[in-house]
C-alpha cells in the first residue's frame, strides 16, 4: 500500500542515524526496482512493436552535448564525459526523449560506484547516410554485479536503434571495449524511399 510506504519512510527519517540509513537503503532499492520495471515494460513494447515514438528533426550534436551535461550533473561530476564531434551540427529525424535515454544508459555510472570515471564519447559521420557514435569505457562493461540489468539495457538499446534502421554493437578493439551506435541521418527519407521501391 503506497500510504503505508510513505508513512514508513517518514517515520524512519524521524529516528536515529541507523534508521535514516535503513530509510536511504529502502529509497535506493525502491528507485532501482522502479527503473527495472520501466525497462522491462520498454523491452516488452519494443519486442511487440507497440512502442510509440515522437519523431522530429533535431541536431544530434546538441543531443549528445545535452546527454553529456545531464550525466555529469546527475553523477555530481563523478563521471567525466570526453565528448568529441566531427560535425558541428547534424540534423536527424529522431525521438529526442528516447535517444537521450539511450545515450544516458551507455554513459552513466551507477550511483553505488565510487571514484571518478572517464568515458570517451565520439560522434562522426562516416558516410552520407549514417552517423556513428563510439563510446569507450562505458559503465555497461564495468558493473558485474548488475549484469542482468545491463543485458536488458543492451537489448532495449539494440531494439530501439533497429526500429530506426540503426545498429548497436559491443566490440573490443586494441584492448578497449566499446559500444558502436549507428543511426540514419534521414530516417523519414529512408522510409519514403523504401515505400516508393515496394
């Protein structure tokens, strides 16, 4: 019952430091559980083709910059994202909320991680049709205790990108593990061309 949970947390906050520690643990576990539930729901929607998207034209360089700033702020600068971009501006057809969520999932370290972490984040345009995002030193590779959770995130990211004719790969190159994301520069135009050819 929600009322009981709120009452329990409030009553724990009124107690001594041990009770406050228990309360903080309950809040952290509840937050992780809610996140996991949302991820499972997203996965189910993607697998069934029921996910709704709001696609608009937006600058991917700005999206990547916003994702970097958001992750650094949320982790209180414990995550430093070294962002490099070849294009100064690149308009793409994209669901900005979903794309930001995908970027955050490969850049953000879990709250329980301690220390300073560096992630290399590179945006390029290897050809006219696709952009590429390379993420080196992603937290997804470094959190063994939550491997199942990150497997779910990998699958969500892969299915999301495949919906838009993009790709999501985990690679190892010169001893570095990385995530390579590709995304079409003009998804709506690609869809139109496919319909014309059909």
